[in-house]
C-alpha cells in the first residue's frame, strides 16, 4: 500500500501552478496531523527544492535551521547568518540560480520570533524574487496565525499569497485505503473516531476497531491519549477555558447562553470563544432547516475532539493505568452512543458527494404533543428544481424496518416548506425485506446501506 493516499486535487492544482514557469506563491494551512508536510513532500519530488522546517524557538535558532537546510542542499556552508535578513540574502542567491521550490514549513513559529519577520518576507517576495521563477510555499498548523498573516488586510503579507489552500480531512473512501485488512464496519468506526486525519489512520492500524482503541487510547504507551488536549493547547489560549467549553458542549450545552451559564462568563466572551473554535474548524454551528427554531446551536465538529470530550475524558486516570480489556468493556456503551452523531456526519458527507446541495442542516420542532427531530434536512438541486431530502441515519445492529420510515413520515408532516420532498434512510445494518421491496422503483424513498457509503 502506498503510504501517500488521496490529495489528488491539491496535487494537481500545485502542479498546474508549477507548470506555468512563473514566480508563484502559495500558503498551505490546516489542523495538526492533516498531512500538509506529506502533501508538500509529494509535490516536491523530482524538483529542485529548498525545504526549511521551523520550530518553536528564537530567531537565531530558526536562522540556523535555514543555514543547515542550505548546507544540505548545496553541500557548502552559506557563511555566517546573523539574522533573518542575512538568511533572506542567502536565499535570494539560491533562488536566482535556477527554478526552485522554496518551502517555509511551520512559518508561524518563525513569524513569532520578531515583529519585522513578515515585513521582511514581504519585501523578499516583492523585490528579491522579482524576475525569478521561484515557487514559494509557506505552511503552518496554527490556522489562526496563518489566516491572520495572509488574509488580514492590515498584515504585511496580505495580497502576497493569492493562492491559499486550507487542507481538509480526507474522505471516508480515501481513509478506507489505510485499513485493507479491516472489515467495512470496523473501518467506518475508525473513521468516525479519527475523522479524515491521515496520521491517526496510520497509527490506528489494529485488526479491529476495538484493538485500535485499546492500543491508541488505553495504557501508558497510548499515542493518542492526550491528543485532543494537545490540539487545544497548541492552538488556543487560555486553553483551560476552551477545554472547559468543549466539555460542556459535549455534555449537551449547545447554545451560547447555556455555555456561558455553565462557564460562569458573559455571553459575549463565550461567543468569542465559540467563534474562534468555529474559525479553526473545531466547532460547527448547526443549520436549522425549513421552519426549525432559529436559535443557533453548536456542536463539536472535529472527530478526535468529539471522541475525547464525549467518551474518553469520563475515564480519567483509568485510561493510563487500567487494564485495556476491562476499560474498553466499561466504555463500549459510551462509544456506541458516540457513533450516533458521528454517523450523521458520514451520511451528510455522502449526500454532499452524491447530490448538488444548496443547503444542509437539521430540522427540529414541536409536532402534536411531542418534540420531533429529523437527522438531516437537505435542499438539493435536481433538473432545475429544488427538492427537500429528509433523512434518518441509523447506526445500530438490527436492520431498519418500516417503523423508522413511519416515524420520519410522521415528523415530516410538521415540516413546513416545499412539497417536492423525498425520504432517505441510512442504515449500517441494512433493511428488512419488506422495506426493501417497498422502496424498489419509488422515487420518493431512497435506502443506503454500508456498502453504498464506500462507493
């Protein structure tokens, strides 16, 4: 199996830029572990490349990293580099020799070393690289910092990186390739726990989902036991406040008002925290569809964070000291509950791949004497017409039968909106014979099982 999976569109776009033969700049960012460095490494194969990895430290230590990278590339010492300005002079000489891909990986670490760093890089791009055919890539895991560096109109680098790639998670079908020995069901469970983050799939490499959880989250050597906390601590400050907010969100507090009351802070401060989490893709707001109540609600979007705050945090020190078999048996029910929401996200991704979606969200409201909810409500475009898909997503061991369709149909009766609508049922365990026979040939009902999700 090729260790590099997916990213065909991103690679193709970078290759088109490179094939122009002109000076190019590109900013690449995305959450930690998403595969930015692997993508850049694959793109740079066979090209003259000067790759520089920055790290958290002083300006002098990062300037030394530039000097070491030049030595590795050229086989000769570039001489004394006293500061970043000296380093840029050395880089200018290299870039003027012939076409070069110049990579600044984890640029935010360098930018923090001095207020003048980004201004100096701006001058380097505007003047020193003019007349060269250099391909400059800056990359970073701190999404907040990267966006501020290249998208803030007051920042020195604004306008210097017209091409910006925010690297998304891989799809379910791509992630399936990491686990050729797993069943489709176990591979789906791993995806719902790890999301589309390549690094997690590389190390969650057990024969079953259960083995993956035991090996990666339980016991002293568990490589992912602290991953969620590290993600927050590296990206956000004060990290304790964000960790607290995510704990309450996982516990069922879904509005700004509810979260602010739990945290005992103002609605405005709580709103700022939530917006920052939303900005970097860790939290999402749920779109109320049709005539659902318009109060905005939020939930954890990142799979690893959701698994941690919904399940793992409840077991505290037992994750590090307990017997793996016993701890897993204890948490299995919580994990199965966690899969319910995670499966809705998988179904949402499938719908968005299969149809031209204008809008997607959920519907909830009061119908008759009961509260009712529909897992997914999707406004799609079909033949120039708008169609409303109303979807139920069932992650359970027994086959889905008419009872699920009947409940969906009953709830749909209270949904205001277009009459041109269809019912969609997702079920990982398939459908009973009566429902399957009933759905055959019908345009107003679609059934999708586990095998369909991988197509």
